[in-house]
């Protein structure tokens, strides 16, 4: 049976504690970075995909109506010139 050397036992405890501390610091740093990123992005005005698609559809409809109004204007101008 081997006897435990107190020096090696203490060294193993120290290394184990250091590894746990480093891992904890890494988790805390990661969480802090995520929180700062969320705060930074929270101030920006992002829209959801549904809102973007709704506005895109509205813009397409407005462009279609504009084209129709342009055609109507050209026809009215042509009719006005024909009367003169």
C-alpha cells in the first residue's frame, strides 16, 4: 500500500482549485461579453422578418399603383393634347 505524500496531495488540490477558478473566470467573461453585446444591440432599431416583409409588400403595391397612375397620366395628357 502506498502512503500519500502531503506535498503531492496539496499540489493536486492547488492545481484542481486553479483549474476550477480559471474555468469560472472564463464563464464569467463569456457571460459578461454576451450581456454587453445584448445591451449594445438593444439600442439598435432592428425589425422582425414579418415587419420587413409587410413593408416590402406595401412598397411593391405602392410601386404598382405609381406605374398605373403614370400610365393614366400619359393617357390623360394625350387626350388633352388631342382636344386642342
